[in-house]
């Protein structure tokens, strides 16, 4: 027996997970602007290597056994009528709504357009530019900037590659200095110029970039891996700006509910539950939200003591691939220390396949 209507807005990692978890409990409708799931973890390599162009795209058609996937743009959550309003005017009634619209990433980690063909075309554009460039600048020394720099270096061993980072060490925001030093050593040993304490901005002339000291770099291609923006403008425009914090993230309580409402949840990159915007955190939030939604639907809102509380990730394993054959893995161990594991572990865990077989299985497809 299915208990109620659940509308999940956003078909990224968190949205797919919570929809799948609730498929046998409620009448689930997953709404996304894209016609396919975008496996963002594989996108940086897809932006560099043509043979990876179609890898990040997995159809939604096998995700739900009972529920359905609707391709469309959500413009508003009507809490008075308990309906999700689409750009077409269609209204989807809900007993619970889950906001999982994620965050917008810089290219090439962005899904361009609304169809897989349009996104593949965007990847091809990046690939051609990488293949032709003499000097490529990557701005940002977090996991994405390091990973992209390494992918470019492996694909273009003859090109000049520069990684500019505003911090004093790579991966400084993760608090794992040793992993940052390991990454820097790999990059520099592969002739990637690493510029630390270098806040970059576009220069006055096309193809020039300037750091905070006024030094100018000339590069014929640049990628900016300097953070993400939560996809919540639609909420502000739809009258729910009070749900957002100053950074644009949705404010949630420990049960991952929004604005004190019992029937609105937000999971993944879009909320303010954790500073670490990483896939494991999104999946953990989706699992917890699914449990709480199931409890809420089955008890008509009673027995709130049975709800689970989310505990933010402060320390979590982190894998940064250096191309498909190397990388660094940082694993927290008791006592507050972090163990660093080398290339073999990183390759098996992530670098070789970028977790593509795992995500294909999540969406009901075979691993290959």
C-alpha cells in the first residue's frame, strides 16, 4: 500500500537516492529539467577526453518501479495548496515535497542545455579547445581544480598547464594539508606550474589573467573551479526567500525539514546542513530524509520522536584522482588524525571508473 504523494524536485545524486528509497512507500514523482541523470563525478574527464563524452549520462527510465519521472521546470512550491507548480502551468499535488535542486558548477562540470545531445556537444567544445591550447590555466586549488589540472596534463602532456590557487596550500579548505602537499608534488612532478596565494581575475585584455599583486598570466584557455552556487533563485522568485540563508542555501533543521514545515524537506548541495558539499554527504542526507518522510507518512505526522537527526560530516574520506592511474585518498582515523593512501587505492576506489558503474547500478542499469 502506498502512503501519499511525494514530489522530489531535482534529479541529482540526492534526489535520485531519496526517490528510489521512497518508491515502494509513496507515489513518487521526480521532476528534473534534464532528460537524463548527470553523473557529475565523471564530467571533468568528459570535458577533456572524447571517449568519455557520453559516460556521464544515464537515463532515468529504470530508476523507479512504481513512481514516475517528469521532465520540466519547477517555478514554485505552493504550500497553501500543497502543490508543485511547473513552468507549463501543470500542478503536482504533494503530501511531502523534497527540494534537491543541487548547485550550479562551473564548466565543464555543468550540464549545458536540457538534453544529453546538447551536453555532449558542450563537452566536445571543451575537448577541442583543450586539444588546441598551448597554455591552459585552471583557477582553484580544491579537489575539482586539482583533478581537472591532472586530467588536462594526462590528455595534453605537451601543453603548458598552470594551476592558480588563492590559498597558501592546495586543499586548504578541507583541512588536510598532507593531501594538498601530495597533490602538489604530483602536479609539479608532471610539469604543472602551481601558483599558491594567487587570487586570479580576468585581465584587461582577452586571454590575460591578473593576480592580486598585479602579475599578468597569458593563457589561451581557462577553467574556473572556484566553488558552486546553490540552485535556489527559483525559490526566491517564487516567494520563499525566507527559506534561504545569505549564501542562498535552504535553511533546514536537524531532521532536514525546511522553514518549520512538516511536509517540506531539502537534501544535498542545496541546503545548509553541512559545509562539505560532497556526494557522500548528499547520499547520507537522502537516506535520512527518506526515513523521516516514511515515518511521517506512516504515522500521519505523529511520533516525531522516531525521526532521525542529521549529523553533519566534519571528517569524511576524500579521493582526488590524478587522471585514471593515480590519485590521493585521505581517510579519517580515530584520534583526529588522517591516513593518506596512495595511487592503488585511489585508482580502485574512484580514479579509474569515476564511480560510473556504481551510479549506473543505482539507476537500474548494468555497470558497463
